[in-house]
């Protein structure tokens, strides 16, 4: 298979939310595949060390301020990105947030913060970038979803609503923009340790419970997403659009197993319920 299918040399990728966490891993993976990077965060100064890291890889990089809850901020970022590189081929819509609470305690403000950031922000960033992609009849938009795009979890009501919305939005935009040579897909990680959820991973019992529910028996490692984001950004995925790619170790299968008894069944095997 030709490596050209995964080569991003000469292309420009915007990755939103790159001050920490998975956003930085997405950006590194794209840079390793040859892409130049536009890095964004609400605090531009926080990006400078990472900008220098990308440049040390031999790629061009520019750090820009972006608040996805502010439409003018979105327009400024995308305009500056295009002026900096002259062309935009790839968008990774990664910026997001969460407020983890029981549903009964979620406030009006919590809901607005999460939905405005994760869903409305993703739409208007994609719209602003697509306006630059359409005249060139080419683009790759990757919306970052979650296993909560397809499954519900207690304490994640607004977050799950936003990520489920991302999945539906991805399909709609794929239909809208496919005729312009733009593919739109959703990359949906499972359980990965990030700054948002690291406190949960300090609970050994919870981690053991989580691993028991994941068929490959471990949480995700950040580099588990590298090939997926490059695949969706490259020519390799040219006939794939409107899809949700779950990188979750299989937890979305919902296949939890509980051993009921060590007693042998009539067939001579342990009885197990799925």
C-alpha cells in the first residue's frame, strides 16, 4: 500500500484546543505525517512551548487565540490561519469542556457552557473553515466526539447530549459539503485519561471496574488515536464521510461479563452470562 495515502506534506491542519491533552496528540500525529499546524487555545501564550515543539519537528506552526463560544473569535482565528498559510485542508474540531454532575444538580449555566462549547462551537468553527475549503473543492473535517456519542453514562447528561449532537452534526455536514470535495467524520475516543477526568483515574477500584468493561482490558493511551486521526485527515479516507469512528477498546459493544458460578454446566463448561 502506498504511503502517499497517509502523507500530509504541504497541507495545513487546524487543531482546536491544543493547550493540553488529546489535542496535542492529534497535532503531533498530523505533524509527523507532514502537516503544518495551526494551534489554538483561549490563552495563546499557553501554546508557545507546544508551537516550538511542532517547529522542532520541521513543520511550520502558528499559535492563535480562539474562544469557540465567541463567533468573532472564530472568524478572526480562521482568517488569520488562512492568511498565515494561504490554504486550509484539515480541521480537527477538538476544543471542548465538561462539568461532571448528577443530572439533578446540573444548572442552566452548566448546560449552556457545555453545549455552547462542544456543539455550537464545533459547528461554527467547521462553517468558517468550510467557507475556505469550498472554493478549493477539498477538505477534511474531523469532529471529535466520544463514546458518549453512542452510549449514555450517569453524570454526563449535558456532555453526552453535546457529543451525540456532534455525531448527528457530522452526518448532516457530510451531506451538505460532500459535493464540494469535503469529507466530514467523527473520531470518537473511548475512556482516555485527560486533564478533564484525571481525578477518576486516581480511584483504583473505578479503574478496575472500567477495565473489566473494556474488551481489551485497559483504558486508551493517547497514541492509540494517532493513526485514526491521520487516516481521517488523509487521502486514505477519501470515500469515507459522515461516519463515526470509535477508538474505544470495544467498550461500546456493551459486552460486560459476570461469572455466575464455577459449577460446570451440562456441556462441561463454566456457566457465564453476557
